[in-house]
C-alpha cells in the first residue's frame, strides 16, 4: 500500500543520512524532512492527487489583477527609507545547458560582455548609489551552480552591494518502480541521483539558511524575487511604494503581463475553487494544452517577478500553511533508470498569502533570455543599456519585440556567435526565421519579415552590408 511505500522510503532515507559524517547529518536530515513531506503529500494527500478540473477554472475576479498604471508614483522623500526595507533575491539554480553552455546560466555573457549576474549587480549598485540606500542581493543557488557562483562572486568583492548566497535543497531522485531513492550514499559524486526541487523551494531554503531571520532583524520587510534570466526584472519603485503604503496589506504580489504569441509556455493566474492560483503548463491536462496556450482565453501570464512580505514567509513556514501544487517531472537517467522528481514553482505560493494581488505590468518588465533567438535580440540595437537595465531603443517605431526563430545550428551560444560576424541591425525587424546552415556577414540589416532557408547540404552566407527587407531566401541561392 501507499503507507508501506512511504515507510520504506523513510527507512531508506534514514540509512542514507548515516552515510554522511556525523557533523553534517543534521543538515541532511533537515533537507530530507522537506523531501519526506513533499513525497508523503504526493502519495497520500487527496488535494495533491486530484488533477485540475478544467471546468472549475475561472478568470481571476475583478480587482485581483490591477493595471500598473493605477499605481501612484513613489514620493521622493520616501524612496531611501522604502528601499532600505527591500531585499532582492534572484533564482540562480539553473544551468546554461539549453543554450549549450556549461556552468550556471547566470554567467553567460548577454550584452557587451556582461553576464546576467554582472547586469544584476550593476543595477543594484546604481540604485544604492543613487538613493544612498543598502539593497542587498541574495542568490539562491542549487548544488549544480553553487561552486562556480561562489568563484565568480569574488570579482564583486569591492562593489557597493552586499551579496549573499544560499543553497536550495538537494533532493533524491526516486526510482519510478520501487519508489526508493536511486542514491545509496549522500556523498556520491554521481549528481544524476539528486535534483533541485524547483524554485518553489526558495521559501523553505531561505528560511533554513537563517537569512530570513537575519533580514527581518535588520528591519527588511519585502523580498523582490525573480528569475535571474529575466533582464527586465529591475527594482520597481512604484510597486514597492504600493506594497508599503496601500491601505490593504498585500503579502504577495505577482507581476503578470499580457500574453503574446511568443509566450505560450508561461504560467497563468486563475481563480480556482475561490482562490487565486497559478496554473503552469505542466499541470494542464493534455487535451486542454492548446486552449491553455491560446492568447484569447488566458490573456495574462506570470513573469515570475514576485514581491513577498518577509514576516509572512516566516509565518507560513512556521505554521506549516505554505502550499504549492506538486509538479511531477519524469526523467530517465543515463544508467537507464526511470525516475520521478517532485517540484514546486514559487508563484504557486500565491494562494497561501493574505491580500495576494496581481499587477499587470508593461512588457518591458519581462525580457527573458531562454534561447539564442532571445539572445540575438538583447545583443542587438533593439535595446540600449543604462545602469545595467535594458530598455527598448526609442528609435524603434513600435514597442513589440520581433519574433525570432533561429535554426538548430544556432542553439549553442558558441555556434551562434560564430555565425554572426556582427549582430545585425534589428530596429525595423518584425520577424526572422532562419533554417539550416546560414551565416551572416558584418553590418547586415534585417527589416520587416525575413525568412532564410538553406536546404540540407547547402549553405547560405548573407554578405557583409546586405539589407534584407521583407525577403525570402531559400535553396543555395547566393545574394
Ligand atoms: N530555478 C532554480 N531552481 C530550480 C529550478 C529553477 O533556481 O530548481 C531558477 C532558474 O535558474 C531560473 C528560474 O528559476 O532563473 C525560473 O526557472 P525556469 O525553468 O526558467 O522557469 P519556469 O519554471 O519554466 O517558469 C517560471 C514560472 C512561470 C513563469 C515563467 C516566466 O514558474 O509561471 O511564467 O517562470 O519565465
């Protein structure tokens, strides 16, 4: 039975704890307690068992998502005080694998040789300097990113931003058949046996690290949490002002933005059984995925820029009232074992907080770099950088970002860079599709809709200085 399965798992975790030296057993135990809790919910909790009932989904009720324009601007005299109540936390557990890079994603260069991390530090440095305040930066690392991040952080030791980091949990992957951990030893170097349990882990891991209490003691009140790869996630003073002055206390604010055709995957805010809730694509029944992706039914999505009250985090952790839906991720390991890993998403915590609200923010607050197609845009003249913040170039006549789809041969950052002698001018680009073996010379200009298709075995070299405007180039055509 399920109870037996849970008991077997507990026994096996107890044995695993003993494989580590006694001085670290307490920490491993705390981590495993978190895992056990998640796993027993997965096995036994009826709320977690039932999948979402599609008919029960409602649009969020009036007033729960407010337009950004409605916020009042911060009073200059308050700015410094208010900023001193803020901490900035970046989710830094992810690797650069999808972009063909080793190591943490945050150390990939994205603009003028500056990495995600460099830009973040620059933003905060400027903010602290401008207002004479002390907003610290905190990174949540996973065991995959911790060592290298620590190394890289040394270069910021003279910067006027205090930087802290803490590790999220390391949970054992579980064999799908036996429901037992694949690992037989905690200190195995075989990383395949472990996984970081999603960014929903941030609340518990931050609490466990002791940093939550430390910042509360220092008088900090809110955390601004975001994905490190979202270049639009800078500190917004009007939102901060809203949190600290609105007559209703908002313990949790989620920045959402209008969905476009490019955002099919993002989580969305819904009302479900009378609660505001985040719905992620991984939770949508197969037959409803197309509907979920459509722009007409689900008009907004979660940017994962979240503002959360620190005391409230402490309360929900200590009272055990923090609940995030479990996302089950199936994987197969190199050694051929099928495993499951249980994850949670940080935005899903919204339902556990009082006065939760969505703010519909301008698109400029969501500028993620997930692929080299995104990279092309942020490296190009479509954006200007000021104080570590990317802004759409005012010379672009319309505010939307072009749709770019580069060929698989551009997927790795290294290959991408070798295929462009310089980044093309994209100021007037609407959409770009590139397929096959294509290279670009220096100073190429792309305008309107451009499609370049090199057939299998052929190569297309776009010559230096070429201007392509509403053009389709295909076959082995040389222009
Ligand atoms: N991350 C961690 N630890 C983990 C997993 C991820 O730190 O265990 C980090 C990751 O490095 C990245 C961030 O969390 O900085 C977001 O992860 P990612 O996989 O890129 O995003 P998703 O989890 O797919 O989606 C999140 C929200 C979703 C939202 C979307 C916006 O869950 O609701 O629409 O971000 O990009």
